[in-house]
């Protein structure tokens, strides 16, 4: 069964590449929704102008780690409060 505790355990492995600290420790995870195996993680970064390459890497890492959890059928990572949030969300959550 997919639960928030298991998701947070995986998210603790997502390290901010610029700061070197887990996103969970920095309290960057805003919300986790679970419905029928589909998980949405809403998060923000330390600054709205965080370099896009780092913002993209963090979003991709969130999606991959959550996708790899047993029972997860779909993972979505939603970045907010960033200058390029729309573009990063499109790239991270594309089906390709």
C-alpha cells in the first residue's frame, strides 16, 4: 500500500544539488496526494530564481523516486513559486 510515510522516506533521498541537503529536511515538500496508486507531490525550492537546471533535476528525481515505489501507478511532481515553474512542470511530467 502506498502511504505518505513511504513517499517521504523516498523524498528524503532527493538532495538539493546546490545545497547538498535533502528536500525533506529543508521543508520543501508542500503536499502529497495519493489516489488509487497515483501520487502527486507538490513542492517548492529555496528561491524563485533557483537555477533552472537544478530545479529540473530536483523535479525529475522526485518523479523517478516516487514512480519506483511499489504500488505507484503514476507520479506527478508539481513545482510552485519558481520563475519557470510552468516549463519545468511540463518537462518533468511529460510522458516521453
